[in-house]
């Protein structure tokens, strides 16, 4: 079973060349035997024998040259096809690797965003407390006295129960009415300035963290458009106005 299988893998040109070779050698041997004789042939001078053998084997040499060319061309074609197939497989592997890399990047980015959102929720509550203390300082009995202790306690309770940006919204209302000096409310005393600067510093870090894990800017826009974010922008504007050189 093994030999026929190997023979079936041989090129038909090789079978043809072998058949022609055996036919040519057989014809040459018959010609020498029938017309010249081996004894007479062996007595010929060397130059005559050389010329005879050269003429006799020249067709065979040309035949095997042609057959070798075609066989080599076939092998080169096979090698070229194998290389093309390898190239295709390499491209598929590269595409698969690119998809895996993209999936890993998306997974890492999603994990970073989830971690940031959890951190943001905790920091948002902390910042709500900072703004609450700032609001109490400016609107409570120690400030303008607009709200008494009971009202402030009720507002503080609302903030603790889940409305972390409630005090920031109240500052935004005060800013929109133009009836209050926002600089005095936010930076009028040493305590207010400390609370405001602490808020600005922490919120700037939040925005930077959002940018690092959110290339599309969705989280950053949401943070900046919140009540805390609007109050942060007001604080920055007040700082810029306070420290900018006055023009005459």
C-alpha cells in the first residue's frame, strides 16, 4: 500500500521522462546489437565512442533538463502557495490578537470606570459635607443668619440621607439671584476660604481622574454638569477674578 501511494504522488512528467529514457536506452541497445555488434563497438577509437555517446545521450540530457525545469517550477508553485497560506494564517492570527487586545483594553477601561464611579460616589458625599459646612458658615447663625439651627439641621439630614449635592444647588440658586456676594459667601472668612479651597482641590482631582479613564469624555461631562461641578466652576471664576490684575 505504501509504494503505490508514493508512486501516485509522482508528477506525470517524471513518468513520461522515465518511459522515454528506458525506450531510448532500449532502442540504442537494440541498434548496437542488431546493426553494429558489441565487439565491433568496443573496438572503436575513443574519440569515435565519445562522439557516439554524446549524440546518443544529448536528447536524454535535454529531456531531463526540460522535465527538471517543470518539476522545479511545480515545487516553487507549491512553496509559494504554502507561503501565501502561512501569510493568511499570520494575518488571521494578527487580527485575532488585535481583537483580543482590544477586548482586554475595553475590559480594563470598563473596570477603571467602574472603580472611578464607586470612588466618585464616596467623594461626592464627602464634598457634599464640605459644601454643607460652607453653607452653614455663610447662611447660618454665624453668617448672614438666613437660616436658624433647626432649618440647617433639616437640610443637613436631607444631605446625609442621599441628596449629596443639595447644598451645592442652594449655592447655585444664590448665585443666580445676584442678591448675594458670592465671593463673600465662599471666601469671606478664613473658614469659608479653607472649605472652598478644599472643595476646588478635590474636585479638580476628580475631573482629572475621569479624564484618565474616560476617553470619550462622558463621565467628565457628567461630573462637570452636576451641581458640584457648577459650583466648582463658580469657585474657579471667583479665584480668577480675585487674583487677576485690575485694569484702570
